[in-house]
C-alpha cells in the first residue's frame, strides 16, 4: 500500500501550566509552553528569575501555593528532589489535591517513588520525568522526556507535555523514568570520562585538543556501533566473543596506566577498570567479551 502523508498532529488545546523552578532548564520549559500558546504561571525561589518569563507573557506567582493553585498541570524543575520535598512541605494539606504534578527534577528511583506516595496521599496525581536534553534543545526534535507514574494523568497531559520534545513512557512504577534517565546519563558520563582522559593524555605532548577531537569523534562513533552486539550478548547470556576478549584488554590495559603515569596524567579514573578486568580474568572469563562485565558489575 502506498504510504500516505500523515496529517500534522492537532495543536493541543491551551492548558494552564504552572512551572516551579526557573533555573536554566525550568526557564526553557516555561518558555516552550508559552510559545505553544499555553497560559503559564511561574514561581522561583529567587523572584528575579521570573522577569524574562513575565516579559514573554507568563504570570508570576508570589508563592508555590499560588503557582499550584493557578493550573491543573504543575511542572517542577528544581535542583534536587530535596528541594521538591521542601516546596511540598511549605504547601497547605489540600493545595495539591486534584492537581497533576510532573516532576522533571533529576533524582533517584527511590526519591520518585517516595514523592509519588506523598503526592498521592495529598490527593494529587504524580508523574516523574527525566529530561534527555540540555536547555537549548527544549522544543527541538532532538529533545525528549522520559515519563513514569500515573499513566492516566500522563495521557491527559501528554499533548501539552509534548511541546517540550518527544514523550517516552517507561511504566507505572514512578521510579522507572529516573532509572532510565540515570542509565542514559551513566553512558554519557562514561563517554566523557574517556574524552577527558584522552584529551589530558595528548595535551601532555601539546597536541591541540580540537585537532585530536577530529580523530576522537569518528573513533568513538564507530565503537558505539558495537553497543547493539554487546546488548544482544547481555540479553542472551552468551558472552564468548570473536571481536576482542577480556584477556586481550587485560593484557593491554597496563600500557594505558603506565603511560598515564609516565606522562603525568592521573590514573584515578581508569584504575577501577583495570581492577574489573583483572577480576574477570581471575574468575575464568578471559575468553568473554565486554558483555560479561555487565554481569560482574551487578551485586544483587
Ligand atoms: N541543565 C541541564 O542541562 C540539565 C539537563 C537534564 C535535566 N537537568 C536537571 O534539571 C534540574 C534543574 O536544572 P537547571 O539546569 O535548571 O539548574 P539551575 O539553573 O541550577 O536551577 C536550579 C533551580 O532550582 C532552584 N532551587 C535550588 N534550591 C532550591 C530550594 N532549596 N528551594 C527552591 N528552589 C530551589 C533554583 O532556584 P534559585 O536558586 O534560582 O532561587 C533554580 O530555580 C536539575 O535537577 C538538573 O539535574 C538539567
């Protein structure tokens, strides 16, 4: 059947949204809701940060309670979930009853579950989220947000939330969005660990970082192509490899550590990896590939 062009998704009906927390990310979120035509109320601990949003058409709220009262959909984006708890501490018992709280603050699965229980006990509906974007990416096709928790509340507000970027539902366990988020960020920080170590190494010989990045980026991109194969091995439990064994990595790794030392570069980021390779070989997994390390890392 020939493909038919799909008609554009209908614009969501304007939904009042309150955004609590106007740091770099919260401001980007509030601005995206405003540009999409939603009435937006904003609150921030330091009131000065409401100024640019008010200039774009947002209503300033003097207190978190006023912000929560203004909209059925309340988006929180504070520095930590302790801050979210503090904001909830300051609200009257009934203030959040009937509201949908969408918490996009970075946090742990346990924190998300505890906040969900707390919000539910107050009569609110709770959706946790993890933003996979930097502020400049919000509302662009590259941005997406992971969500978990109250599915009905999520579906009710999905089209409004979609102005921030793609929406990705991870499940009714409120902790799942945080788990997915932390997993993706773990991959990112692991990648940056390698980047900063490599650039530190070449800087010791005055090789330009920008010049070296021209080699580093395509190399890392090519290596990322092997991730699906590692993932397949993890899922199947079949770790034998014909690509590169843990024994080969273990034999090569001392060269990295001794070169870092010789060049005057700290080994603190990479010594734990040597220790894990040593354990893998000691425990009899010399012929396996990197996927085996996934099992060795799991403690429970
Ligand atoms: N920026 C990014 O690239 C990342 C992308 C992925 C998601 N993260 C998470 O988003 C949360 C907010 O990050 P942010 O970039 O907006 O952070 P800041 O610009 O530092 O703004 C922090 C806001 O939190 C408010 N705040 C801090 N402490 C308290 C408190 N005790 N009570 C109430 N509000 C508090 C702060 O208020 P103020 O300092 O302006 O008064 C800002 O509004 C975060 O979880 C990232 O991990 C961003």
